[in-house]
C-alpha cells in the first residue's frame, strides 16, 4: 500500500508534462500555393513545415497543417517547373493562420507544350513584344530562352552583333553594337526610355529582351536621336501575386 502511494506523485507529474506538451501545439496553418505571375493555383506541390512530414497541395493549391508548435517556422515548397520557395513565418500559440505562398515559374523539366501554353496565357500582357518577335526584325530572347543565363549581360553576350565591355576598375559592364562601337545603345525598360540599365539584373525578373543593332531594324516606337547606336528593350515580369514574406 505505501508503495502504491509513492508512485502517485510520479504519475501525476508525468501526466502534467504530457498534458502541457499536447496543449502547446494548437495552431493550424491553412495555406495556398499560387503562381506569382498569373495567380493560378499550383497543385501537387510538396510543402514541408520545419522537419514535419511533407504535405501535398490539392487541385486548388491548398494545404492544411494542424497542431503546429508555436514559434518561427521554415516552410519549403517545391514542384516541377517552379523555383523552390523558402518562406519564414511565426506560428502563434493557438488559433488558425491563413497564408498565400507564391512561386516563380521557371519551366524547368516541363514538356515544351506546357511551357508554350503558359506563354499564350501571358501573351495579352506582352502582346506587342510577341508581335515584333514573330516579325523577326531584330534579335529576341524570351523568358523560356533565358533560363540558361544568370543576368541580362550574360544573355546579351550570345546575341550576334552585341559586345559587352567591362571596366575592371569600376566593375561596370556596358553593351555596344558591333556596327557602332563608338556609342552606347538606347535602353528601354517596360516601354520607358532610360538612361542606364544594369546588365547584371537577375534574369529571373525578365520576360523578354529585344535587340535592334541598327537603324534599319528599329521599330518606330523605339526610334530616337541615338537610334544609330542601336536599341535594347527589356520587358520585366510583373508579379502582382507575389506576397511578401
């Protein structure tokens, strides 16, 4: 009998500890994974919260994780055709949290027909670019041509008639046309003429590049006093659905 009483405090402490641990994990995260540029849901994406077992998004890009412990959490999301996304958020001690996670499209490892279908969805936004690209008056690089490069400068180096000169003292690089090496081309970014542009801009933020190497190639909308030096037009990706961490 005394022995039985001696065990009671241990059992009580163990029950209290287990109860406290179970009560600490009460939060629920309801997430939705979407395309950062066109906002469509991404199904079949693998979602891993901290080191928990992975979840998979449904046909509407949704996932749900219950009984999450409070505190900072790393959420890693990946799916074929998109850049891997890593997000940080604070999980509350209890309650429900809703969050949208946007991934950037790359087209990697996807069939060509799928990549082309996506380009058709985006064509309305960049219709004028696509029309000029089909006329082939200059040199054109679209986002699905740019995945092998890390910057605008790297991509331009592959265009015939374009030269990239770098100043080793200032660590700056500039583009020139082989036909007019004495002057720099005019840059246009998203339809606006600019005085300078960094050729080291990340390629993942570019939808397309147009290169016109001389006055005979340049469309009327991009002509100007320096047309003889060539024109480089850059269209950046609009990511209206990208959500800040």
